[in-house]
């Protein structure tokens, strides 16, 4: 498969992810989501069919609306770790997190050397 074919396949998969988010998570129709992210419903239809790409501004709005990372929306990369990490870290104080980060940094330097 050449680069062009891979890009087309990624575009199709991205469209399917966006459609899934819209229908199954946000429970919106095309018109509603399109309005929220600042595009026409016709263009959203093209994106969902794999025949168009969202611009940065629309991806950012979809990210904020859905709670998914841009990496998930664009590439399908698992973003559940982000939410799990946020949930876990919310139980610690800023000072505890800062201290732990210094310890991790020291361990990384030790391992590298």
C-alpha cells in the first residue's frame, strides 16, 4: 500500500470514529454537531464518509465537546489512560505530585547513566 492509500484509509477510519462519537457518545445528529464545531452538516457528512478532513479549530471543539484526545480523534490512539491518570492524580495534592515527579526524574537519570 502506498502513502496515498494509507492516508485515504486513515481518513476513512477517522470519519468512522467521528460518526461513532457523534451518534453513540454525544447522541447528536449531524446538524447539531456541525453547529457545535463550526462547520456545515453537509461537510460533516463528507468527513464522516472519509471524503473530508476537519480543520484544527473544529478538531479542538470536537475534542472539548467529546472529552476525547485529538490523538484519538485523528489516529484512533487509546486515550483512556489520560482520563484514568487525571482521576488518579486528583486524589493527590500538588505538592505530592511535584515531589513524585522529582523522584521519577531522578530515577530516570540514574537508569540512563
